[in-house]
C-alpha cells in the first residue's frame, strides 16, 4: 500500500512538471509573436564618416532639388492650373493689280476678284495665276486626246458614256480633233479647257505686295481672360501706317504677303506659279500669374503642303470657278477660270497657366517623396557595396531591452549585450 501510494505521487509530480514545461514553451512562443507584432521601430541615427557615401547622398539630394525647382517648377510651371485657348479669326486683304493677256485683255484686279471666297473660316485664298477659257457655251465638241477618248470610228465611242477624267458625256460619234488625231465627241461646255497652258510666271505677280489684316480674339474660359491681337493702346491712325516686322514692329496685325512667304522659307514668285498652302501660326501661350502678366501673340509662318524635290506630282493648290453671262439673243455663256494661288490658314493655339494651390501641393508631395528615397538608396549602398558593410549592418539596426536598459544589435539575443 505504501509503495503504491508512493508511485502514484511520483506520477502526479511528473505530469505536473510536463504540464508546466508545456505552458512555459507556449508562453515563449506567444511572447515571440507579441514581440514580432507589436514591437515599435524608430529610426536610429548613425553617423558614418564615409566621404564617398556622404558625397553621393548629398549629390543625389542636390539633383532631386534641382529637378524639382529648376525643371518642375520653373520650366514646366507645375504649380499652375492650365486651360486651352478658344479663338475666333477674321481677315481682310487689300491690294490692286493690272494685267493684260490675250484671253481676257486688259484687266484691273481688286480684292473682290482675287480673294475667293470673300470670307473664309480661319483661312483665305489669294489668286496668283490662272488658266482662262473664255466664251464657253453648252454644245458638242471633240474630247481632248487621252487613251480613253482616242477613236478610229464611231464604234469606239459609246453614247451616254461619262468618263470621270473626261470633260463631258459621249455622243457616240468619232470626230476629228486635229488633222492627225480623232476623239469621241462629247456634250459639254465648249471649247474645252486646256489646262496645260499655264503661264510660267505668275499672272498676278503684284500679289506679293498685297497686305492682310488679321483680327484675332481669344478666351481662356477657366480664368475668365479675354484678349485681342489688336492691343488696347493701338489706334486707328497707327493701323493705317504700320506693317508687321519681327524686329521693329512685332505687334502690328497687318502682314505683307511677300514677308509671310519669305519667313516660311519660300520665294513668293516661285510659289505663286502653281500655288500652295501656307500656315500663319499664332501662339497665345500665356503666364497669367500676377508676377508675370505676359500674354501677347507670337507669330510664325510655315508651308503646309508637301513640297518634295523629286516626287513633285500634282504640286501646289488650285480649283476652278466660272463667271456666267447672257448673250444678246439669250444664250448662256461663261468664262471658266482654273485658279492657282496661295491658301493662307490661320492656326491659333496656346495654353494659359495660373497659380493654384492644388497642383502646388501635389507636386510638393511628389518632391518630398523623391527626397525620401535618397536615404534608402544611400543605406542600400552602405550595407551592400562598401568594404565595411558588415560593421555598418550591425550598427544600423538595434533592439532596446527596457529591463536591462541596454541596447542589443542585430544578431545577439534579447537580454544580452
């Protein structure tokens, strides 16, 4: 009995010791988890006398500051809110010319003759050269020679056929175009236009001295800002005598056509033979901050149509129009004009900026985030690329033991130094 009681007591004591050991192990695991989850980390300043890393750190900071201040703030003006321009344009051309040709005889040209149409949407056309076919009437005549119109007899012509590249509707007859060539007869305005007889020098060579007044009004609706290219201090007497000159008179809104074409890098007399398209660019890029206050138009000029030195197929700019008349016996007649000239397109563009607190805060936050990356880069170089990287790693991170009032570096055990 005594031995049995002793053995029971021993077993109870062993089970209690095992239980306490398990509880102790569990408590250690819980403590480790709590340390991992709730330990507070705070930056520690370690002064490292390394000139190379120190120079790299300050130089990188300097580059970030230069980028933010110099490029973002000064060049890009990222502290501003922006708006795009809304514009209206009207033009008025002035000038006179006198011509004398075999087709139309002596003729005086004013703005109603050479500006076609009189009003355009942000553009205007000035006639410089032409092919004139006078006294056309609706009748029958041989088609101009081409692979589709040359014939031998009537069987080669189809009545009612209409060739888009031709000049009329075939009648089904084959007629003599010349002593050597026969072509299909067409119903059209006769005599037919022969547009290969283009003058080699522009008919209206005097057009280079014509002038154009450009009136341009712009609005930036977001800032409630309005401006004209005719400034408030410009008077009517000034407009009567001024002419745009980039050096001496850059604010005058009156331009000589020759100077416009010349600034675009072209010769007016050469361009006027077959015409072309030229852009008048008005830049209204404005800084509306009170310390800047700059908002003036900047003019530039550029040729818009393709001018290839080798592949120069269908060059220039041209179109046809007609002037209609009635003869004494009531027959309708017309003068057909194939007009060559220069089309001027007025292109207005621009962006205005003004200080706003929202983009300023956004870009300031971006700048601070860039600066916060610099220490991370320097730390990575310290613990990765330097010769004493193991020493720097040990001193960079430490644990604080509050009970022993000691500091433990990484790689040591809690409670020991």
